[in-house]
């Protein structure tokens, strides 16, 4: 049975790969909408990028809704220094032909959820959690419709934007605190697992063997020079882990934990404190994934991407 999903995203190269993996997995995943949020780049650009990726995959049937342009409390911090000025450095894609669907992403989330049966929709946020937090606060009646939230964010250990915090949670920690406190099942893909899934250039090169446009685009994004000492031997597959978990959960392992988000504006802003050993005796609110079988992940993911145009 196909799993109904909504992807909330701020593309971003690895977001783009996650979207393409979802598009290539229509037999398993019923992607009802893409909602965009400010994160890696401002929301006008993340929306354009979602449209560009949708058109690359030939899936203009999936609506893209533009969402929140700022976090709930803090000013927006973006990551062009990682992703490039347009967020998709290396993709070599034209501007989008189409436009975003009418209506704000938060309204779209609420409408789709209200129309769904209980436990009917899986939410897949790949960026800051602003849209989800707003939807849950504005329409708490939609929460029973959420089957689970499989998200990329947080860290078991060190962060990547500060010593304490991973980028997505750091950008909007107040939204993350709302989502982790929403009471619905959460699967957390943090840096502890996603940094195990680093695609080396030699692995990515196999995408060129199939001669498809999507493969060439992904190859260009994942083999581009990465600035600022961020590594050149490979590209972490942060966001694709979310979609891969839906498709191949047997490749991942973790444990149920209580996760608390630091919202204060200081050196610990955005830290996810994960009670891995249950010392606090608090009810778990997330399944924290800690390991992935990376080689199998790449084999399956690249084979799936080869089916795209």
C-alpha cells in the first residue's frame, strides 16, 4: 500500500536528491504536495528550486506551495556558503517554467491533513520546521491525521552550524520544540546517522552511466567543490535518508528517546538534547536513528534515480 506523504523542504542539493528519490518511488509513495520554507536560501529561491526539481522529474502534477519566509522568533540564517547563491550549485538547471500553487504552504498542509483519515499522512520535513509548527498551532485538530513525522534535523553529538546545533534546528528552534512536543510519532534523522551516508565521487559517477538528465544533475550537485572546509571527498546524504527510511527501513537502526530542543539565544541554541540512555526517565518523543547501511543505501538510491527521465 502506498504511503501518502508531504515533503516540506528548503532545497538545497541534498533536498533535491530527496525529492528526486520520492518522485522515482511513485509505486511506494503518494506525494500529495511539496511545501517550501526558508532555510538553505530564502523562501522565494527554495520555491523556485522545488519547481526546478519537479520539472526535471517530469512531475508537474505535484503542487508546490510557498511557505514561511522567516522563523517563528529569530531572524533568518541561510547557508549559501554551503549550497551556492541559488541553493543548487552544480545542478545547471534552467529557471522554472511553472509557478507555485495558490495559497500558503501552511494552509495547504492544514487542508490536506483535514481531508485525510486519521493516521493518513506522513510528513517529511527536510528543512527548518516553521511550516509544521504553524500548522499545528493554527489547527491542532489536524494532529490525529499525522501518521508520523520523519524529519532531518538535530544531532546526537556535535552540530554542523555551531558546536551544539545542526542547521535545520538552529534556524528555528522554537518551531522544532513545537514539533517535538506535538505528541505524534517522530523519526529523527540527525547528523549522527546522515554523516555516515557520505557519497564519494566514485560512487556518484555511476549516475552518469544511465544517460538520464536527473542522473547528470545529481552528479553535478554532489561532485561540485564544497567551500569552507566542508569536505571534498564526498557529499553527505542528509535529506535523502528521510525518503530512504520510508522505502527501506531495514537499512536503519536507532532507539526511542526523549529529545528536548534548546530555544534560548546563546551558544546552545538549537541543541537537541537526546536522552540516549534513558537517564531522565522521561517518555520518549522520537525514534532517533543512529546507524545506516550506507553502501546498500547508495546502491538502492542510485538504481532508483536511474529510472527518472
